[in-house]
């Protein structure tokens, strides 16, 4: 398909102390910290509230109860991650948990309470109640508070509807960012660039992630030559609404923490056959169990045996959203299926968020600190995002000045190439079929060959966000598949089976 490229102006912009790409919980929290030291620019490709954080229902895991302790949380995290975790990073994160909750309270986050104390929930893989939450819309509530604080900070500039195209890197040093804004390509210089772009879920046919999760940070970092880690470990959330012609919707793990059960097409519980923790087993185990049971028929999540009043009070958002889709969670079983949810790997960083490229930092889902190992423990994602976006500020004052190289004020385009919609559909189909919940060496080889062909044939024929997103999706999918192909044995959420026993979800 031939697409005519539009004329694009290229403009050199002023220097910022720090440029943050992404407006989720990690990007906003870091911006507030960095604003104490200099001028910060926040670049987000949609509106401020359009982030994966906004979809986080569960909460933040932190040791806040006298019956709990740091060692339990550390061990739960390590076990869920199949002990592939960086224990130093896990210990650091867990011990920062309580002060993190206090920090959010000071910012204005109104956590749910019970008897005048924070109401702590329990989720799969946790040995104690340690999930601080705001009803069933924790991410949305934290995001709103952070946005209010960021907007009131005079040292922070916000650019919405601005797409980050590529990092500016010279001699192994990142000195800025190339962005697309209002049909103009702008070169932004800065002392540091922070990638907080979130997840990669859109490379799969079925995902809990919003449409913005196209692996932009991973794509930019790969092109810049940054090192990656653990890209093969893609967590699939086990309980996502699965109904024909109904929009998919995540059913929080907290439902199972409050007594919801999972049953097969005969109405029988089956999780105890797969793990002694039953419904509260880690997500990789629950997803695999549902995958196996679905070969015989539909699988359902059922909490209708609990008092309706209690369900509506604890899960008001989930109750209302399911009602919109024609379901009543207080009265009936809800059909569920796994969907791509979270990338446990990403840009390799140290505890200060420093990548392998000088002056380039990353945190949140786009980064890999090693805390999640081969599978993330529930509600550790928001904890990681804030803990490390607090820590990264410690590294910034040590940076050196770098004189940017000269540049040519032109943009090269190509008027040939496949349509973005066609290529996106191909990527999603390949990844879901061949690099999904259960993988085989044969399927991974096939996926790699097909993705390589797409990569070679795809050109950015039109300077638009959609075209660049598609480019990032291809490169992210290639990185995930290559990493999965290298790991020959099953570990965490990377499950390898022989061809004859391997199949895909619907």
C-alpha cells in the first residue's frame, strides 16, 4: 500500500534539565522529585490521564500490619518470580514500602480505611494482608493526585499529544529526544532523559492494557542500543472478562482475595489440583490452569456466594463496569480468560534507574530492575514504580555536561510500505498464537521468521504517531520472541511445551 508522506518541519528547541517520557505513576512521581532540582518537561502522547496506571485496580503491596514482616514480603516476591529475581532489588523495594504509603498519604491519596486504619487486602501469592487500596480504582486515584501536584508545580512543563519518536544519542551518551508535535518534529536537548512509557500489551491480540501500550520506550531504547533483560517474561492476567462482542475487562485479583472462586464448565472448582494455594496461587499458575481447563469448555469467576452489599461496597467500579456489559457479579458467574497483562522484563537498569546508555534512565514497567523475576507478584508494580522513581533522583546531580553534535534539519520519509493497521493485526496474531501463555520451540522459530519479514518490509511511510507506534510494536515483538527462543526451559510465566501438547487460547 502506498501512502503519501506529509511535509514536516524540524525545529531545534531549548534545553531542559530533565525530559520525562510518560505520564503514569512513575513518570509523574519522578517529575515531582526532579522539579526540586531543575526544569522538567513531561512528554505524553495522549492526555495526562491516559496511562496504564489508570487501569490498576488492586493496590500497593506494603508491610503495614503487625502480623506481617519484610522477610515474608521478600519471600513471597521471590517465590512468585521463580527465584529469578534480583534479591538486592527486591529487599530494597520491600523495605521502602511503608514510607512510600506515608508519602502518598501526604500527597493526598485517600486509601480505604477500616476501624481508622488502612484497610489491607490480600491477593494471590501473598502470605499476609498487605495491599493498601482505594476501593477497586487505586491506580486512578493515585494518578489523579499526582497530576494535581504536577500541574501546580511551576518547574514542570507538560506537553500532551506529543509523540516521542527517538532518543538523541551520541558516543554512548543520551542528550535529548526527538518528538512529533502538531506536525512538527522537534529536537529537545536535556541533561537526562527518563523513559516511563509503561507496557507492551498491544503486541498481543488479547490484553488488559490500554491502546497506548505499544512498547514505545522499548522500541526507542532498542534503536539507541540500550541493553534489555528478561524480555521473555510476559505475565498474563488470569481473569479477564471473556464474552463474545463484549469489550474485555480485567477482574482484579482482589476478588479472589475476598473469596471469589474459579470454576470450570461443570461448575466445579479446579485450582487446588494445580496448586495448594488454589485461587490465591501466583498469576502464572492460575493462567496456566485456566488455559488447560478451557480445552474442555468455558471457565468462570464466581463471587456470587458472598453478600451482594459487601461486593458492591468493596468493588464498586468492577460492579458498575460489568453491569454496563450485561453481567451482575453479585448474582452470576462471570466468564473469564487470560490476557497479556504485564512485562516483567525491559530496559536493564540499576537501582538508580541508570540504563546502559549514559544519562538515559528508565523505571516502571518499561524498565527491568530485576524485582519481578520470571513473574510479578500482585500489587508489586505500583510499589516498584514509586520506590524507584524516588530513588533515581539520587543519580541526577552526578551527571556531566555533554555538547550535542550538529544535526541536519531534515526528515527522511519513504512513500512505500504496508498499512499500519495490516501490520498491527499481523503482529498481534503472531504473538498471541506463537508467543502466548504456552510456547514451543517450533512456534517461536516460526514467529521469529514472520516478525523478521515484517520488520524488513515495514517502513514509516507517513510521519504519524500510529506509524511510529507500529514500528515500536514490531521491534518489541522481535525482542520478546528472541529472548523466549533463547530460554529453552520453562520458568515463571515463560512456559515451553513440545509442539504436540502446545496450543493457543481462543
